[in-house]
C-alpha cells in the first residue's frame, strides 16, 4: 500500500534532497558495502593509529572509572553539555589564548552540524516584523553541509571568491571585499576557516576585516573551526583564532577521530549560547556525552592540544604533501588543472578550467571506476549569478591510505584527460 502523505514546507525541503544527503548516503554505502571503493569523497578523518590507541585507552579507563562511566550512561546531561566538560573547555582556551570564557559562553551540540542548524535558524529566516533575513557567506565555494539548513527557505547570500592564479598550476581564493554588501537583511556572516572544500585559510587580516564589518553592523561573525586550532590542528599556515563579543566560534571533536560521538562545541555570547541550549533541550533533551567523557582529561591536561600539534597536524601535512606530488606526477604538463593552495583541512580542491563536462558528470564517471569524489557544484549554493567556475572544480579527500590516494589520483587524471579529449 502506498499513501500519498502530504509534507509541510520544511518536510518538502528535506525531501528534495541536497548535496549533503547524497554525499552522506554515498559515503555510508561505500564504507559499509563497497569495500573496493576508493573513498576520496567525504570529510571522514583518517584512522591515525597513535590517535586511535589514545581513544581506545581512554575508553578502557572510562570503563574502570565506574562512577564516571555509570553516570555518563544513566544520566541526561544538562542541555548545554556536561558541566565539567564546559568548565574544562573554558579553562583550556582561556589559558591558550588569554580569553575570558565562562561555561555560560559554551554549549555542546550533537556535532557542529546540528549547532549550525540551530545557529542559522535562530539568527536568520522570518522576523516578527515580517522581515526576511539571511546568512552572508562571503567566500564561495563554502561548506556543502550548510546548504539546506534553512527550515523553510534558502537563507544564504553567497559571494564568489576572487581567484588569484599562482604559478602554472596553483590558485588561491580571497574575499572580494569591494563587492561585499552587508545591508540590514544580513543576520550574520559565516565562514569556515580552514575552508571546506578548498583548504583555504582566511588570513588574519581578512578575518579581522570581516569581524570589523560584522561588529559595525551589530551582527555575529560565525567562524567554523572544524579543522583548525587548537584542535584538531589540521592547519598548515599561520592563522590566529580570534574571539570577541560578536564572534561565534565552533569546534568539533569529529576530526580528532571521534565523529561517531557527535560532539560539537559552540562558543559565543551568552544570549546565543542560551538559545542553542534551549534548542538542544527542545530537539534532543540532552547531548550524547561519551565524546565529552572520553576527551575530558585530555582537555584538562592540555594533552589534546599536544596530540593535535604533534600527531594530527604532521600526519595530515605529510598526506597533503604526498597527495600534491602524486597530482604533479599523474597530471604532468599535458592535462589542464589547477590546485588550490593547501593551507588546512583534508582536501585537494581541483580546478579544471573550461572542462567540457560538468563535474557531476565527472563524478559519475569516476564512481564507475571505484573512485568517490565530491563534485564542486554542491559548494556554490546561494550565488546570485551563474559562475562557470562552479562547474569546473572537484573536492578530493587525502585522508585515506597512501595507496588509495595515489591510485585515485591516477584514475582522476585519466578521466579528466579523457574529458578534455586529450
Ligand atoms: C567545515 C565543517 N563544518 C562543520 C562540520 C560538521 O562537523 P561535525 O562532525 O562536528 O558535525 C564539518 C564536517 O565535515 C565540516 O567540514
């Protein structure tokens, strides 16, 4: 029997499926059922043996600490997160950066992803006076996971990045400040830093300029720090975190190897944190507390910063450098390509100028050859004008094993070469 159930606007929006739904499905199927697929699509962290052994050791310790373990299992935490965890995060970040955070400035969410859903919909959408407000993304391409998060409508205004070509095969994006218009319809500015997908890291100068603009308009600047400092530290250039009364900073335990615990950390002004806390209570009562329990002593002791600096950062930096040299080898001088500067995160961001096919088509061709990448189109949501560049890029993860990355890049070079009829 099949009923034709009717959905609300929100239901219809979810039903329409977006990039993130397809991406997570492809990823899940490939991880669980297609063992021969080269997984160069998602943002899964690598399994770094030393880091995984730390999490295994912590799990064993937690089992021994009967009181802590029992209370983690049997109790709902307060909706802002476990009080000990909130105090530890505040203390550690204050020590590291000289900030003045109180636990009231911090809320845990079920992954940073859920935190963004709350933040975007708390800040943007329809207001009591009937006004519609939007989130400004000043540097497209931007994180695919934001794209469909508005409850009833598209809530993003996106600005295309300025492209600086570097040498024969490189490029870097910059915020086009001359074109950036922040009127009273903008509810907040948001950037991922390091940027997913491009691996760009906004310079201190760019981030300070965005912060000044947001402050002058009395709106928040949201900085998504899923890959940044002080943890997980997948950042290969100089960049200082900033915090101010109008800044919302988000962190996550996912890229430390704990995506399964779904632990996001939202830092910001008390009014924002109180609203996120209320959203936690309404939507989920409380958060999963296992990630908080596992990481607590490492946050208290500063060990989490050490392992980010000494294990995680060098691991991904090496993977990144190797991946880039595989690209040089596989593409040679005959196949047209440019690679974005790799300043952070886990991705190579390719640009194939004037590619004769869309990257969705390229993605399908690569999938048939057991290589999973993400077509660039998904990262250019919210643009007002059409931009050819949005059909010429793909995101390739380098967090998988050397062998897989090398084979995958070889196959990508081969398919791109065929697409250009070389
Ligand atoms: C830029 C960015 N922000 C947020 C998230 C969400 O992270 P979490 O696993 O904490 O929900 C991701 C996940 O890949 C991401 O890449």
